[in-house]
C-alpha cells in the first residue's frame, strides 16, 4: 500500500513509501497520486482533485537523474483563493514534498502541515 509520511525534514517534507515504482516520470506522477498521508485515509490524487481547481501535474527529470513532480492550481485555503504550487521529489519508492508555495510565497513547516490537513479535510 502506498503511504505518505509527513516528516519534519527540511521544508516540512512529505516522505512516502510507494511500493512498486519505475523511474519513468509518468510513473512518478501516478506514484504521488496514489500515495496517502500518514493520518489521512485518502490518496493525494483525490485530495488535489477536490481541493484544487485548474490543477496541472507536470513531471521532469534532471540531468543527474532526480525526478520532480509539480502540481499547480487554485485552492481556497484559509478562506482565500490562492495559487498553490507543490513540488515533490521522487527517489525510487519514496517521495517527499520539496516545496509548497501559496501565491508565489514559500511556506513554513507549520503552514505546510496546515495545508496538508486542509487537503485531507477536503475529501471528508
């Protein structure tokens, strides 16, 4: 089962165990979509679908082989419409949230946790 663990690593990263995974960037998107946060029974794909509007998913691979998945879209968070940007890094069968920006502003670890809770609550 795919599982996403919220940790206190640099920038309040999401870490995950994602089961089977190939290094293909399309598979990286699926891995994240099918992952679920620790303490939240819902998968990230469903949370994004319900919380975001006009969302886009993009993936890419650097020359050094690092794989990133970017999710952008509009979200109502804390009673405000905001532009959200989430960047996950995928490594083998693990992934974590590298960056969360709201309205082009980097967010703190505490705000990232609050946003993760908001995403989970959007499915309930």
